[in-house]
C-alpha cells in the first residue's frame, strides 16, 4: 500500500505535464481516474506503436491509472464527471482556467459539490498578470525563461531548446508536492482549496535560482549567470577513444586529482588550488581539464579516477543507459507484460519508503478500458450507462471490461 492509498484523483489532463504529475500520484498509491475525450489523449498517437492509441509517450506517462471516456462538452458528460468529483479528493487539470469555466467546471462550481476537494491546475501563467489567458507549451516556456539563450551562450551562439520536455516534468513534479501539501492541510482543517501551479513562474524560479547572480542585488552587481554553468568547456570530456563525465569540484577532489595525474605544476597554480581561484578562472580550468582527458582512454580514466575518489560517470546514450550496471542491478527498467502491448520496458518509481512500499499499480490503460467499472462505482445504473453510450457521452466498454 503506497502512502497515498485511499486518495481518489480525477485526472482531466492531457499531453505530458499533467499526466506526469498524476502518474506520480498513482505510483504513490492514489486511485487515479483519467478522464479522456472520445479521441483520447493525443500522446496515444505518438509512435512508434504496436497498436493504435498505445504509443510509448502515453505508456510511460499514464501507468497507475484507470481510463474513462466522457465528452465534457455535452451536459450529460459534465453531469457524469461531477458525480465522480463528488466523491474524490483531488482534481487535476491542465487547460487554461478560462476553459474550465466555460465547461462550468471552475473551482466555484465544483467546490459547492465537494468542499474538501483539492482543485489543482497546471497551466501556463499566474492568473493575476497580463499573460493569464495565453496558451503555453514547453518550448515557449523554455524560451521565456532564458534556457535557449543560455544554451547559445555555452555553445555556438545559436539558441536551442533543451532536448527534453523539461518544463512539463519540472512543473508536474512541483504540482505533486503542492497537491500532497494541500492534502496535509485538508486533513488538519477539513477544507479543500484551489491550487494554481503556473509553468512560467515555476520555471523562472527554477532557472534563475542558479543564474540570478549579481542581479540578486539592487542595483545589480553584474548581468547575472553562474559562471561555472556557462563555461563553454563544461561538457563531457573527450578521451582518446570516446567521452567521459567528470567533475573535480572541492579542494580534496582537486588534491586527489593532482596526485593521480602527477600534475604538480597545477598544485602550485593559484587558478587551480582554491575554490575562489577556480571560480574566477573557470574557463581556464575547464579548458585545461579538456586537454588532460584526451591523453587516455575512457576505461583508463574511469579506473584511475574511481581509485582517486574523483566523481566520474559514463556518458550514456539512449541505448547504453539501459545497460548501465547500476540500473541493471536495481532493475530500474523491468520488462513487463502489458495486457495488449506485449512485453514493454517499464521504469521503477525512483524513491523508496521504509513503511509504505511503492510501485506502479497498473500499466497504462487502453482508451475507456475502465469506463463501465468507474461509472458503476459512482452509482450509475446499467440503464444510465447505456444511455451515456447511446448519446455519445462515453463509449462501449473496452474489451475485457
């Protein structure tokens, strides 16, 4: 039983940010009901796939959930989801709040039905600024929070997005923390509340926490930026036969590095011997390390640095990480049998609890796989379910339901 056992979550999210958050809640033991349109979450279509509607992005962001189709644009669909909400603990959505209001599913609407509800929105912008109604996507927020500019500064001058849905996952993780904190507050007071978790503000704090620099002060002491992160030579180091990831950070690690490499000349150089000296001359330091690491193979450096207790890791690609000896030993990527997709590679929940064991409770569902059972649990009769199907509010139960 996970720590959120007994918590019921209505998941009205799509794509990545919201589904990533609700998957975490499901992994932690919550009963997550994913409410989908008749066409389903668009990530079902992102390939490659074995079967339509079950693409890898969907599979890896929607485990530990049950799926039901409800057309919320139809009055009967709205009424049905309100019946689900009435007995739920959390509602998570990731459309703009204005869209929820148009559906008559805003906080003022649903809190009358369930005042204990945690009503969590993950969307683009705080609602008290001029961007309140603007659409937002990961790429847009990366750009607006300076990440492409930082990428350009550290490479060839061309702005680029980070090749990962960084914003969606970071904001999704923030949402999980906010939801769990609100559940604690509700247990103390009996009251639910509305949560807004905006992408722009969350990422502005995330990025600027590192890079505020002299802009922290008024008037500013410099133009901002964390020098070590912005050094062009802060990258995996090229060896004589590949690449390796190394960080020589504190004074003890540098002393060990000097001994292991026989670089007594650097031990006497003030640019290398103190933290302040290295910080001031970080480009020089990284450039010298880049030259040093080209003199041996990756395997030779790994052995030497591990013996010297200098932090070192391999530079994996998307295939080699699956064979990392640590992840293999911890069975982080278990191969499991999905009811329709056959053998798939899953990912473990990374955190562990001493008292409440956590693991994914079920694999990603087919569209409407649990529709009939969810409606029955909410008190719908067979006749009511049949009427919802007949009127196109939901679909016929998936095979096997």
